């Protein structure tokens, strides 16, 4: 709770923000971070916070510079790196972080990180 209040105060000072809007986007971000492996879409996130999905989209982009979907994908990819470093297999990691297809996961991972998940895992294990 303390982290939430600290972040809320930081954003309020930074951009003279509406406290209700800030609370909404911070809670949505926390929901994504804690439920990244689930099927979260804009409709579900907006229903959770009782706001229009279009309004939520604009708010999230305003405060975080990306859409909730982009944030979800980034969160999943970051978590997949942790799992791969721990030695989890590529397919297992793919499904553990919420992707539905190992091939699309591998393609996206490689485009964002410059190496395939398999290569990333090999390097991470070798560097230990």
C-alpha cells in the first residue's frame, strides 16, 4: 500500500493529475502485473475499474506512454526472461506467461530482444 501511495504522490506532483484518474491507471497497472498470465483485454480491465474502455485507453497512454495491451506484452516478456534465466523451457515459459502460441511468442521475443528465447536461455544458463 505504501508503494501505491508513493507512486500516486509522485504522479500528482509531476503532471498535476486528477487523483481519480491516477488511482484508476495505477490499479489497472497493478492488475496487469499481478495477473499477466491471464487473458486480460481492454474490456475486462475497464469493467474492473468501471470506466469506458476508450477512456481507460486514453488515460493509460497519458500516464504510462503506452496502451494497456502494450504494457501487458512488455510485462509478459520481462517475466519470460526471468523464467528462462531460471532454466524453464521455452514452451513452458510461453504458456506460463500467458502467450497462446510458442511460435508467436518466439517471434515476438526475438524481435524485442534480438535473440530467440532458446538462445537467451542458453546464454543465461551459461553465464551463471
